[in-house]
C-alpha cells in the first residue's frame, strides 16, 4: 500500500520533500558558518580594527565582542563534542 500511496501523492509530496531537504541543507550551512572558528577570529580582528579606527564606540565594541566570544565558545564546545 505504501508504494501506491507514494505514487498517488508524489506530485504533491515530491516538491515538499525537495523544499524540506533544501531548507535542512541551508540551515546546516548557516550553522557551520555561524560557528566557524576562522570566521569568528576574523570577525573579532575586524571588530578590534574598527574600534581602534574610531568607527564604533566602546559600548558597541564590548557588546559585539561578547556576542562573538560566546559564539566562539559554542564553536569550541561543538568541536569537542564532535558536532
């Protein structure tokens, strides 16, 4: 019965499965980018350079730095746990 159901509903379910697969793929890539240590280190360096150049205030610098350091901590925890 499953084969018959798959064939009957393929025109409706097929595109949905494709969209879900694509959404999962995009989410995985976004997560890898969000917690990539090299990207985070580069962002920290860029942040420091912007602060030293006077482009951002100390409060903005500290806020962004805290966010980046938290993401870096998560990235390292994920690496240790094998994710």
